[in-house]
């Protein structure tokens, strides 16, 4: 027995020592410090308030701002009367060698046109993001569900049947968009609004409105029909500082509503039941987002006429570029502004001296994008 106990003692003392748990944890801690994970968010603090920004979303927004600035400068500088950067600075800020012609083209023609394109594109991008968030459908766009077509119907009635002034045409476009939205809301209501029902009813109403628009143009006198067809193409040729100021004030009035809708719409993306459990008033959020989205698209259409597919494509592209879930309102607005400014630059320079309407360019590119989007969705089995 003594020899056996001695052999057990020798065997136990000959085993290799095991490192204590604390040492292993410290090693893992050192390893974690050696290869830190990149931060995906940036936290901004201002007193008691804080804002969490996605790093990738922030980079996408900055890139869009750069592209927007470059294209805007190119649009101001080029054209039938080329203007150098020094002349642009002199015309805008009033110093250096000033050219009266350069000042006129920069301040009275090109600058209001570019600024209007930015605001209209931002409004369309925001409107598309709101409609897609409310419907939960990637095709939930005012172009698809009839609100843009309804604005066009109101404007055509004002042009053809009333013979209204440009202000009257704009008011008709707003009234047509609001009327179409109210009709879709009533027809789609059944113990609340659901996304699929909203889209299906809107597509049906858009077909009826499109047929009515064609009938109005066919039955109109030649002069009114030409004016209506020109307005329907969507153009920035009539942009001026007065219309720009009116549009800017209207969009500024909608900004608080957009800020209040951001958090409820993010909760709505989780599903109605979970959003309700988090304290979100689901139907009130949908109704408010629809009202703001209709106001945005009606204002944009009233100023320039219908500019197709920007409201559909801008939120898609912003979401794919940033890779972030949710409504992405800021990047959707920047993407919409960039798309309209780039499309207007192409419309003016592609076939110069002949100019195209910006709506023709966006409709062409947007139609191709829609086909590509549907093909990709079909390959994914969606």
C-alpha cells in the first residue's frame, strides 16, 4: 500500500501544470485588444441629447454631398454661355472682375434651376421613403400608387378646363394629389390600412387617372393640349427664385412632422404587432406618414410637373448604398436631389443645343432601373 501511494503521488506531481482561469482570461483580453473590431456607429452628444449614426450611412451621405456639389458646379459653369469659376464667384459673392452676362446666367437662370432641382429631388426622395415604409413594399412609391398621376390630373384640369395661370396649375396639382390620396385611403381602409391593400388600390386608381389624363389631352384645344403635354414631361425651365422660395418655405413647414415620424416609422418596420407593443400608434403613424408623403410629392409636382421614378429609385439606392435598415430619410433626400440634378445636367448637355425635359431622362433611367429591380427580385425568388 505504501508503494502504491508513492506511485500515485509521483504520477500526480508529474502531470503538466494547468494555467489558472484568470491567466487564460487575461490572455483572451490581450488578444481582443490586439485585434479590435471596427466601430460601425458614431455617437454624437450635445448635452442631454445624443444621436447614433451609422458609419457607412454617414460616409454615403458625405459622398452624395460631394457628387451633388461637383455636378452643381459643372451645371453652373457650362452651357451656351460658358462661365469660369472666377466669374461664378464674382457673380455670386460680388467681388473680382464681374461680367454682366455671367451674372445674369448664374444668378437668374442656372442657380435657381439647380436649387429647385435639389429641393424637388429631396422632396421626391423623402416621399418615396415614407410610402415604402408605410406600405412595407418596395414598390410603394407615389409614381406607382397613383398620387403623382393624381397631381397631374389636377393640373391638367386646371390647364385644359379652367385655363388657369401657372399659380392655378400648381394649386390644381396639389388638389389633385390630395384628392387621389384621399380616394386611395378610403378605398383601401378596412379596419385599418395595410401595405399590400394600399399598393393594389393605388395601382388600380393610377390606371384610371392615366386614362383620364389622356382623354383630357385628346379632347382639349390644340394650344391647351400642347401646354398640357409640355407640363406632363416634367421640366425645370420655368424655375425662378419666387417659386424656389415658396417651395423652400413649404418644405421647411413639413420638417418638424418628418422629425416626429422618424422613430415611429423605424418601429413600424419591425411589424405592426411589435411596433404596437413598443408603444407606437400604428394607424396614426401610417396616416401621418401618408399625409406628409402626399404633401411632399404634390409640392414637387406643382413646381416642375411629374418627374417620374425618382421617388421609387432614391430610397432603394440609398438603402443599398448605406446597408442600414429603417427609413433612411436623410440619405433618401440626398439621393433624390443627386438623381434630379444629374438627370437635369444630362437633359441639358446630352443633345445640346437641343434640351430635353428632366422628366424624360428620369423616366428612361427609372424604367430601366425598375426592370432591373424586378429581375433581381425574381432571381431571389421574391
